[in-house]
C-alpha cells in the first residue's frame, strides 16, 4: 500500500491595507476595534478563505500593538502586513514596525533570555533522602551572587517587618491598658492608628 502524502500549501503575501474609510464610518471610541476587524475582513477576502470565517485569521501581537499605539481614537490610516496562509489558517504579521514597538519587542526578547538563564534544572530530592555535605556545597555554589543577595535582603526585610508589627502591638496594648484609647473595632484600623 502506498502512503498518501498531503502537502499543506504555504502562501505568503504582503499587503498594504487601507483602513481610513472603514474606520471613518464608526464612532471615535470604536475605531481601533474596527481597524482590527477591517484587517481580518481584508485578509479573508484576499487570501481566499471561502467560508469567510474571521476566526481563521490570527493577528500577531505586534500588529495589534501598532494599531492601538495611538489609542482607540486614532488607529493608523494604512498598514503594511505580511500574511502567511497554512492550510485554512492565515497568520498576519506587521511588516514595518514603528520604533516604539521595536523597542518593546527587544525588551520582551531580553526578558525571555533572562528567564531562560534563571531556569536551570534542579535536582529533585526525595523526602526520605538527606543531602550530603558535598551536595549542599554544590547547590550553594550554583546560586549566583544576585540570588544570594536577594535572599539576605528578604530575610532582613521580614525581620524588620516583624519588629515593626511587634512595636505596633506593644504600643496598642499599652494604650488599651492605660485606658487612653478604646479597642478598635476593625483589625486594619490598628495599623492606621500608629
């Protein structure tokens, strides 16, 4: 028996989508929403999605940001996009990015790289097993200086917060015992009456 291979056609096209006349027909406070819908309608028509289902058009987040960049009232008049059709789904991406969106994209990529660096495989410990001194030293060495500094800062801040709460409670107890102050009806008012 011969295997039947189905190849999914991948069609790429670039468009300049005019938005002015579609957007001008709706109230000012709905214009960016209408711009997104107009892009979907344009792509459905030109990429030949026969059932005209707008849900089959996936808009890239940077394209969405470019539309919403100048608020809901002032979407761009026209926009350059690249549409890629794979099977029935069409993915639409921004072709020329404005400077603000370029910086946002770079910032997000930088964050993702930092997140990947922090995620290192951690050895799972079983409840019955205890770590040897050598394993403990290895774990401590793996921690970067930044992580060690963070841990010490967290410990210091929790100690300070605990001291502040104890001081407030002592002051409150002193005033209640001396009869100068009535006991507050609500717990959160105690903190406000320092």
